[in-house]
């Protein structure tokens, strides 16, 4: 998930999914759910960061944030805030635009959800 990789987010998720499935299968007996929640959140933030870096221009960021459901004022305010990609990936505008459900639809494996399936 490095920033200089020229891969789409969907390709990154497709490459990451088997690794995550294998990882949670190996650690399926763990009792620490808080760590799994943190890792899930970190992965989603990293993928949001990749999205932000791929949208290099302000107009592209505005257009894509509006496509994701933000209103025009908030999209412009967010795209022109002059903060870095990691800060924007954790900001509320990116969390509102790209929620957990969006990543689930893209095929990202949630470690916590897989852990719950193993426990049942």
C-alpha cells in the first residue's frame, strides 16, 4: 500500500484480501478485539490516503468527493484545506464519503468480522 504504487484502490484491495484472510485465519484464536478494530481502521485510512493521493488536482478531489455524497461547499472546503494525504484520510469528510460499507462493497476483508465468523 505504498503511495508511489500506480495501482487502483480496487486492485490494492483485491491483492490485500487474501493476505488478510490468511492473517486472521492464523490468529483466529485471539481474544483481543480492540487490536483488530484498530487494524481495520488503519487499513481503511490507508486506502483513503491512497485515494487522496490519486486525486492529484483540486478539481478532481472536489468532483470525486461530490460523487461520493458530499455537498459542493464541503467538497471545496475539504479539497482546498492544504493538509496532507494522511490527515485528510482521517478527516471527517473522507470518513463520511467513504464509510466501512463502501470498503465492504469493494471487497475489503474486515478482520473483526472474520474473527466473529470464526467464533460462531
